[in-house]
């Protein structure tokens, strides 16, 4: 094919994926003078048309529930175009005994269109896991090496927060944080009594104008996408400056199938499926940056087989797909009667929490390793689908009295979510399913998953912490309502065994949508795929710029670090390209 | 302290300034600001014209309407679930979801059969006292234990109640009833107003 087309265009760099990592690479590389072609597996985005910001539920026939009530179970039709757990014609499988869910966004900007905007730096100890507690591995880079890139990313995208000097939760370049809501005032007081650190959150939302992007207007609906780009999305903040250089080409609806190895042992092209015509095409480049999201990146590399790499390109170590982790999640909600006295007022704020609890027991002796942070929210937000299921189940009945109960309970619930670090284990990985193809003819991923005991203990600890915060704050813990045939909704059983308690409250693998670590970096080519510059040990013009290179999955959400690492990788690539090394 | 609501004129102005100041956003189209103000054309034009149910046959749809209005009735504080469009919303979703068709379509059939067994007529033809009697049974989980013959009805009613709550509280009527204030433009977020104990 390549011999036939003699007039083929060769770009400097081909970037696969347009999310946090791909978008950052496109900006840095094009502004550095290189020509970049980007493959995106979904359509281009038009915020003006595609974002449902400021729409009231009654303006849509489905009221936010989606067709057939599909969004009643998860997410809402108001969210920015965001994909789902299942995509028609693009399945994945789970191995027997494993439970794992994989959320994918096939759209320009990927998951950054709707993400939670939580922008936390990893701390120095997070890069030195093995040196700190003997588990997992150290990164091949230190905090000091990535710190300047955190500075660059935060300065460019805008992150609010406050200087706090919390151990291992480094402060950043911050815009001023918004004032706390009533719910946050209550919880802050409770945390103060319990000596739990509760500080302004750190979100990629503008509280002041940055680079011509308007400050937040406090409608509280960042997840819908922001037409004034007052929060961070790759589609609105990274892709536009790449376009502005005149050196950027975006190919939407392009599903990468294989990275093609050239005769000299470097990558020379990407074969992709043009979804609009169902035909296979190729794009040529001098270097490749894969940023398709950790598992999709692993899938692409594993599917890129050749005589030199029978187990997938750059996979001489055999570790591609291994070291898969997600965040440990657990949640609990409380009812706070004092909120019934709060008069109606605008409680929206930014689209996310104004305060949070970073890991406050760092360096202390716990019955598990590593730590977690706590996110919380609730109060008088825009009423939505499913919002009254709990009140209806608790009070039952019907009529004006139930209506009044709904009104008095509205805005009185605060939910807590723990987000903790998972330690990689040998039972968690993805590989290629030997029998299943997607509709484009590409072999699909198969997931293997088991939480370890450390994660279960951590989830149990989260539950106990939530309970103490709720009770100290004057609230009552809300428990799940059982099936009608059990007759009683409020009996709660105490579970004494910590592992059992953890198992009953821990999230399903993948559902926190922080899956990462599948193409990890390291100094040893036998146990890692990428070197410290996120460059493949085996193929020097192949780089990875999403969360696949991560060696650990600390309790800090990955997106900010994806961008900082991608920025660092891209500057290295620029430097190598200028020196003619690629 | 109080958050100022931005006027349409101001938002257009700020967008223009953003573009002129060398925004990385290129130019934000003016239509975007219009969109942001929530003046998008509603896909549905209120209650003009009789709604034609997509799933429920006429008799069942009438029963659905009566049940919705019993669950969240009009009272001195607000209009009820029917004015809020709950039956239309429930019918639309049910027409698209076979599970809802079983739960709600089947549930309404169950209600009529049960009323026929007990009172010799369908729910709509029952008098108020009979209707209250059967609803007071199926509206509570404890009935499923005390009278297993209504356990399916309890499940049905619990689901219908959730769906009616969705339809009611996502309507303009329901949102105003709750006193939700927001979904607008503020230049500054004022934080929590002073409330004793909070």
C-alpha cells in the first residue's frame, strides 16, 4: 500500500486521541513548530450545538432521563457528549469471575468534555511508592522533575485552590477558590472537630478570566460542557491553539487499528478505519504519540503485531496491559435536618465541590497502605431525574403529604465519596480477547479484575470515616432501601469483618473511570514499556501520552498528571526532533 | 455579597471582549450566548394540543393520569403532576423501554384485574373509597408482607411513584414548588447565606 502511494504526505507527528493527553501534545508540538495530524475515533465537537448548558429539564421531552429512561441508571442526557459504558458495535469482554466496566468517549476532547475537573497534583511520595512502603514500584521520574510541568499546565488551563502545605498534596498555581456553600460549611465544621483536613477543592474551573476565557458564571453544571469554556476541556482549550498554528490536521471518526512498523524498526504509519466510509486508510508520520486512553492505547499496541513484535509493538517485555488499576471508590450519604431551615437561595456554585478532604493521615500508621481523599456534595442543586427516589422509598404513600416531604427533604442530603489508591496486582490486567471482534474488525479487550485486600480495608475505612463525619455534623446516615417484599427499609446490619465490609461497599472495577497503568514507564526494559520520557524502549519514535504510562494510581485524580506528563513528553519529543534523533 | 445576575447584554459584551483580547477560543459565536441564556426552542410546545399517548391505550392512559394526580395532587401550594406533564413523560419513556412496559403496562393491568376481583369493576369505575382502599394497600411495603397477594402491586406502585416524582419535580411547576433558585449567570458566587446552626 505504501509503495503504491508515492505522493503520500508524511506528518512530523501523528497523535492518536484528542483527550487530555492528546490535546496537550497537539498544542505543545504544533506551537513548537511541528506538523501534527490527530486521529479521533469519534466526531468533531460543536459546543454551540452539542452542549446542553442552561437547559431546564422540562425543555426536553425526556427531562434528562434519556431515551427509554437509560440515563436514569447512570449519568444524564444533559451531560456533554460523553459516550457510555457500552458503545454499539464496540464491545469489550470480562474474564470469568472478573467484574470490570470501561467507560469510553468517542468525541473530540474525549472524557474531558464532562469530567469532574478535579485537578490534584501527585505528591513526592506518590512517585516513590516502593521506596516508601515496599509495595508496587517507583516511577522513573521524581516529583521535582514533573513539578515545572504542573506549573505550566495549571498556569495555562486555570485551576482554583488554596495554599495549604498539606503533606504529599502539593499546592499549585492557583486562582482564588469560590466561597463555600451551606453544605460545605456544615461539613467543614464537623471535620474540624474530627481533625480531618477539609480545604478548598482544586478544580480546573476559572474564577478569573484566563487567556481570554471568561470566568465561571456559577451555573453549577460543568458536566454539561461550558459554552464559555470557563472550565477545562481539551476540545475547547488544547485543540483551538493547535489549530491556530496552521500546522494541525484533525481526522475525526478515525478508529486506529494498527501502528505499522517500518523496515528500519521504527513506526511509519497508523492504519485506521474511517468510520464514515467503513474503509481502511493510512496516515504517515515521523513520530507517533498514542493517547487513546490507557486501555485503548494498550489495545492498539497489542493489536499492532509484526515479525519483530509478535506480541504487539514495543511489547518485548510482555507487560502491555498489565499493572491495570482503577481508583478505590466507596460512598455514603447523610441527611442533615438543619438544612431544612435554610431558605431558598442560589446554591449552584461551580460544577463540583468547593471543598474537599485531602488524605489527612499521611505518614501515620493505618491498617492499610497509601490513602484516599474525600469528595462530597449535595444541597439545593437543580432537581433532576431520580432525585426523589430516596424520599419516596422512605415515606411511601402518596398525596400532598408526600409532596411536602419531598419539598422539606429537598437539598438536605450530602453524599460522600472516597477516592483511594489501588496497588497494582497480578490479577488485574487487560489482554486481547481471542474470539471477539468489534464492528470495525478489530480484536477487542478482555478485562481481568480482582481487588486486593488493601483496597477492601481502605473501603471499609472510608465507610467509617463518612459515618463519623455525618454523625458529627448532626446528620443521619442514609442506608439503601430494600426490596418491597422484605417489608422494612431501614434495618442496617453491622458488618464486623473489615474485608467483608469493604467488599460490600467498594466500587466495581473501572467505574471510577481512573483506569490506568497498562503501558507503564520504568528504567528497566524488561519490566516496563516506556522510558522516563514516555518513549518506547523498543521503538524510539513511539510515545505514549495518556495515563497508560503511570506507575502508580495515587488518590489524586489522574487528569492533571496526564497533562503535565504529556507536556513533558512533548517537549522531549520536540527536542529530539530538532536534533534529528527521530 | 449578593451574586449579581448578568444581563444578556453584559454576557454578549464579555464574550466580545474575550474574543478581542486574543482568546484561544477563537470567536465564541453569538448564538452560543443565546443558547446559554436558555432561550433554546423547546422541543415540546407546552400543552398546546391534546397529547397522543405513544404506548398506553386510552383507558390505561386515563388511569395513569388519575394515579399521577393522586400521587402528587394539585393543592394550595402548587398544581399537580398532570399539569406538570408527568403522564406524557412516563408514556414517552415507557414507549421506548420494554422493561417499563412490563412494570407499568403490566402494573396497570394488574390494578384493574385486582379491582375487578375485589370490587367487580376497574380502578377508574371504583368509587373514591374503594380507590383509596387499594392504594392504601399498595403504597406501602409492609402490605407485601401482611397480604402477599398485593406484593406485585406494591412493586408497581413504588416504581410509578418514582417516575411520577421524576415527571413532577423536573417540571417548571415542580421546580418552583421546591424553591430551586439557580441555572443562571452570576458574576460572583455569594456562598451560604447566614442561617442559624449552619
